[in-house]
C-alpha cells in the first residue's frame, strides 16, 4: 500500500472541526482508501462497517467543497488530492509516475 502525505493543518480548519467524530473518521477513511488521484468508489456499507452509521450522502456538502460527486454517486473525487500529494501535474512532464497520474485523471474524465 502506498504511503500518503497527511495534512496536519486539518485540525485548524473550521469545516473539519464542525464535523461529528464519525464524519471526521469517514473523511479520513475516504482519503485513505481512494485511488492514487483521489477517486473513491462510493461504498456506504464500507463506511458504516469502519466508522459507524452516518448520513454519508450529506458529507460532500460538509467538507468545504473538497468532494465532487461523480457518475451519479458511484464515485467521489477528493478535489485537492493531487495538488496536495504531488508536484504540479502538467502535460509537458516527462516523469513516469506523474504521467501515470495524468493517465488516471484522464480515465476518470478529470484531466
């Protein structure tokens, strides 16, 4: 499993502090289980099993625009994920890892 950077300033953000403990855990679960470009397969049963029952459908409206719902709720995209995890992605890059992330974004229709 790849390692990821964690935003330690999250604790200072009012939107994060306003989430319930279960919603904060759901946010962390989504960040930890999304793919390499921040796309998460919508899985309410998995969230319920891992963090307890929450109103998962209301979470995107509570996370300050950080989740974009794709494909009629089948996938969610953590909007700032790539910007936080990687150097700027540009089509002129020659880096194989960055090219693979760009390819994934294109596959999801997010490039």
